[in-house]
C-alpha cells in the first residue's frame, strides 16, 4: 500500500510532449485544410469568388489554430494533492445511468469523477479510500491497490489487469 514512485518515469513526460505535438499538428492541419478548401471553393464555385472565399478560409483556419493553441495550453500541469473518496452517487436521467464519485481534498474542496452508463470507475473507488491527484496528468491514483483486479493507466486512462506493468495503449508504466 503506497503511492507509486513510477510517476517520475520519463515516459509520462514523453507522453505529454507527444500529446501536445499531436494537438498542434491537428490544429495546424485543420487550419491549412480550411484555407485551401475555401480557396478552391472560390475558384470553382459560382456562389463565391476569391479573394472573399480565401478570406473566409483564413478566418476559419485562424480559429482552428486558436482552438488548437488553447487545447495545448490547457495541458499545463496543476498541483498534486491528496484526498479521499467522500461520496458516491448514481443518477438516472433521460434513460441513462450517471455514475458519480466525489473526492474531497485536504482543503475541503470536492472534485467529481463522472461516467455515463459505465460503472467501472464508480466500482473502482471505495468510500473512504485515500487518493492522490497527479496534476501533470490530471488523474487520480489510489493509495491502496492491494485488493484490486484492475488498474487504469494514469496517462491515457486505458483499463488493465492489475498484473500488467506497462500500458498497452501508450507505453507508460502503471502506477501500482
């Protein structure tokens, strides 16, 4: 029973770097496609001519770039903190089951884990369990994993058997 020291593994930093790069590339690609698409539309359409179509493409492409930049900056790490599972709740809404787990930090602030129609996370956490929030990954790690059959990857949230050592999806170590 303990929090894992594997959180300092460089594979987590590489995962975050790759995620940041993919977001830049995706936003840039969408921006370029918007500009080229509107330019071509202006060249071949009877409804709109260039440069008007190109200007619209530049504005939309710029919006994609701004959204991409915002997405990258949202990856900034937050502070780590410890807390405990304070409450669990199941709501029925519009024919869907919403599973909620509330974690309370040492300052008394509540943080919510929410899943629709999937009780896995709800069942994974038990009332009163101690957890650590890893700010750079924005995920939780349980203190006591000794009775668990499953474990989530703290980088990509992929579900694994507790016997596995590394994530099959992203290659990061599992925190156990």
